[in-house]
C-alpha cells in the first residue's frame, strides 16, 4: 500500500529526540500541511540488505564489481508502482519483500553529528555523544583548509560509527554554502562567510573529508550542497523564506551566488544537492527545470547526483508560492524538474494523482529512485561488510583524544582578536577575574544550531576555574534585555577583581533558522553595562560572541575597553580556547570571514535587495562591493606579535602573460579552463615580534578591467602557516588560478580580460605584485540562458 496519511505534525518529530534540537530545515509555520515524517517511521533503526542470503542475492545490485547505476537500475526495476511512490520521501519504508530495509535520508552533520530525524543518540553510555566542533563561521576564520578536511574526516568517521550501530544514516544534509550576503541573515552562522572564493576552498576541503576523497570508489558518507540557490532570507520584515521570490540578475547569480556550488558540485563532486524554499525570478527553485537541469545537472556537471528538496519545499510550490494549482501539480513539477527525494510527504501523497492524470510517468519516478539507490550503492550499502573498512568503525572511533584536540584547535585557530592595546595576553600577576555577561557561563550556547549531544561543554568560567583563577561571576544582563537589576552586582564584583571579562553578543535567541535580525547593533543594554564597567579603569576584555557580526564602534573607540575578541560559537572546548588565548597559552590568528558593518547599514539597504553591487538604495554588499567604511573589514585580525611580508624573488614582482597562450595551454592540463594555474606567488613571511604564532597569508587582487563597476578587491588565494617563531621566515606559497581573475558580464558569462592586475598580501598590503595580461578577452564559462 501507499503510505497512509496519518502523519505527524512536523514538531512531533522532535518528541523522540533527546535534548535541544536544531531546526534542521523543519518548517514550523507552514500554511496548511506541515507534515514531514510518518509516525511509525520517525526514526529508522538502520540495517543493510543481505546480499548473501536475502531475496536480492542473485540480482545485479549485489554484484559489487558492477557499475553503481546499473546495480541501482537492477533493484529499482523490481519495485511495483506503489513501492516506487512510497520511497520518494526522506523517510523511506524500503521494500520488505525484497529485503530492502527502511532508510532515513535526513541526517545532519554541520559541525558534528547533529540531532535530526536520521540521527538518534543513546540516553547514556555508548553512542550518547559525538564531537562538537565550532560552527562553520568560526572554523572558516582560521583560513586553514587542511583543518577543515580533518574536521570533516572526524565527522564522517563518527557518522559511519553511528550508522554501523543503527543510529544514523549515511546521507548528510550538509554543508550550508550560501554566501553570507547580508549580516542580518539568521543562518549566516552555518556558513563559511561572505566571500565566494573562501567558501569554495572551504567546501572543497570539507567534501574531501566527508566523502573520503573526490569520487572515491566507495563514499564514506554522502554530502549535500545546500541550499540551491539564492537562499539567504529566513523571515525578514514579513518576507518568509517559504514564499520568497529572490530577484537576482544573471551577473550576480554567476558571479556570487553560484560560485560555491561550482566548487561543491562540479569540483568536489558532492553526491547530493538540496533545492531551496525560495523562488528565483518568479520560479520556485524546486520546480525549476532551468536551475535543476540546465544549471545544476548540465552546467555544473552534477549528472545523476541526488537532488533533495528542503523540507516541505515541494508543498510550498503550491502554498505559499502559488506557482502550482494543486499539490499534485507541485509534486509533478518538482519531479520533472529533477527533485529525487522529497523531504516531507507531498510526493507520497500526491504523485499517484499526478500519475493518474498523466502529468508524470512511471519512468519519471523510476529515474528518481535509481539516483537514490545509485548513491546508496556508492556508499557500500549492498556490499559485504568484510570488504569495507568503514563498516568496521564503532564507538571507539567517536570523540577520540585526537578529535577532542581537533575541536579545541579549530576554536583556537578561528577566534579573532579585533582590538588590543597590549592588555592581552593577561599579565601573570592577574589572578582574580570578574566574569560578567550572558555568555560568561555558556555551555549549550557554545554550539550554535544544528548541534549534537556533546561529550562535554567547557564554559569560559569553567575554563578559568580549571586554570586556578579566582573567579567571580555575575550575569549582569541578558542577551536582549533592558533590565538593570543585576548591574550593581556586576559592578561590585568587578571592583574587587584584577581584570574584567565581559562575555556577550548574540546567540540563537537573536539569530536562528526562520529568524533574521532587524538590527546589527549590540542588543539590549549590554553596551550600557560595558560602559559602566569601563569606568572602573581596570583591564577590560570584551568577548563578542555569536555568528553574525555586530557593530563594535562604541567598544572600538572606548580606550578603557582594552581588548575585543570575536569567539563565534566555539564548540565543546570553546571556553578553554577563549581562556587560553586571553592568558597567552595560545596566540590568536583568526581573520574575520565577514564584514563588520556599522549599525546604520541595516537602515541603508533592504534584505530583499539581492544585488551585491552598489546602486540606488544599496551601498554594496561584502568587502568586495561595500562603498562605506566598515568597523572591521573582512580578513581583519590582530596577533600577539607582528609580521612582515616580502616577495621571495626581488625585484621580479611583475609578470606578463598572453591570454590566448594561457587558454591554449589550459585546455590540455585541466578539465575546466578556470581551474588552470595562472601563476604562483612566493612570499617570505617573517615573525618580527616576540611571540610564536600562526599566520594566515591572504592574497587579494585589484583591477579595473572589463565592464564597471569594479570590485574594491577580492580574495584569490590564501594559506595557513603554523608556529612561526620570533625572527623566523617561512615561505607562503600562494597559487592563483585563471578563474579567480575572471570578470562576469550582464549575461552571467565569465571572461578573462587583458589589463593589469595588482596583488597584495593581507588587508594592510604587506607585499605587492602585479600581472599584466595581453591579447584579446577570452570566454571562460557561459551561464545557460533561461529561455
């Protein structure tokens, strides 16, 4: 039978889950029909088909030497029409008569295995926790791609261990790679930041670690690039993501919004992509043959990868988008556009009606199921466990000492020093610290959203106690409160302290899925309390926590605020990482992955203005286009030491290349022209101070070639250097690919133009180079036109 309609309300899914739950793409306020998961299948106890003695033992699907999609076609060909329909949702009942067990496609792993319908934590003991890394926005601030790969390897290892014990799926709906275009976006914390090149490098390394390589013989887990495309509004000024129509030019689409997906899908070969709630230029993305077929499958070479819908996004094609006249039409539109897995039940409920009225064919449904099972075949789902190393992973491989150290390292590398007058690191004479503020005793706050059950959570206060400081604590005020009831207590403990640490900012009560910000100022009366604390004239350190940046102008200009650290959501060891930087056990090396704008920016441009280039009512977005003065710019970050940079080869800092020769050579060396290497800059980075420190060498390019308006600058290469000792010189190798210098025209086509390009190291131009390109402009890629 087709699945019955006795489906739980979406929030009921949460009742079987332990602890707090990230919203995980659930629609809590969907008009009419928010059903997602059948009651009897809320959590799947995973098992594997028996290819030795089961009903499929003689089917091609059990021949692990055969092509994965031939194997998938062989098993799907045995499905009845009803079985095809029943298995189109994220909660798949399988086919018992064929020995195919139920399967849940919806597992989450943004910064560790996360609570979700596909992941179940045990109440205690084995499989009751997993490593909780910092949120991506903080990890990306490390500008350390190898770190990201290592983190992803741990997440996929732990995911496999959970799966082997029946506690999680193998398909992870991560990463979120929508660029952090507007600082008010509630889910910016989930992303690597605002810069598409940086996101592209981050996600390439992440997919490498999650999937076990680039198109490996066996996927470790299947990663999902989300949310495709143009998605970065939750609920702003009555504009809900569920029915939002993003008006995006072809130029911005190609130049900004699609760039990370090119890296995730085309280059890193992610197994899956999620289509987003929103429409683009009038068509819901999950119903758009242009986006899902012409752009994703063809232009980005996604081929037979699995496309899953965001949760209930197919229902939303009908309501509230009103693009389809019924739910059956919405289901048919999505299936024909290329959506293979419906998160929700619209497919199961309404594809039979669409089939009966001739809107879809059995082959349409079969194609979707072949893609699904093709991915499961690639994951080794049907293969003998003795042939798969991943099937041997277990509880001993979860939250290992190495994983714990990596979670700590990721937090240390990302934490960013924004201001320091020499107060940090704290003098060893300071032993009595007043911890004040709504983040001072944070535990679960450290994780942000899409979190799992951490093995431990170290608050800043706990870290200070562990380090044998004399600690006094007052919350002082809440995140978004105007009450001064606890001000006096906070001031009194500060008076008797050697130093004051105010830990505040924003958290998931301010920025969250389904919740954008109206303001980018510090909320409530936190700055008022900091101002009063600053009048005590004691060493005062402010921890600015949360994913989205908030305006630090007042703190920056107040000389009695001695230091500011941005700590994001630093994960299970976040408190220790923060304290170790404050005390000098570790040295800061993080760089801002997003611009910190003045609070007035929120009044200058609507979130719904999707243009990244400046224009009427829009001062421009991100460091590349913003025409105002940022409080702290993208890539900014201080150290406890100083660095100099100089070209390794002097005076050869100018190079000239002929465009036609570059393109001709590229065609023989790379799959795609934009991947070809233009040149590599080698830079001597010298620690000119007194503290051992890491350093992120960021290479920016500037040019005035092609059609205006021109970028202010753009990141084209970076590398992380570790443990540079005082007076030591280390060579930073900074490759520049042809594609990073491409200029996109109004049709969305990317060209390499002749002219002079200037390159500089770091935000303060520590070293400069130039490259001159001669010849005629050359097309690098052409965005398919939406006819």
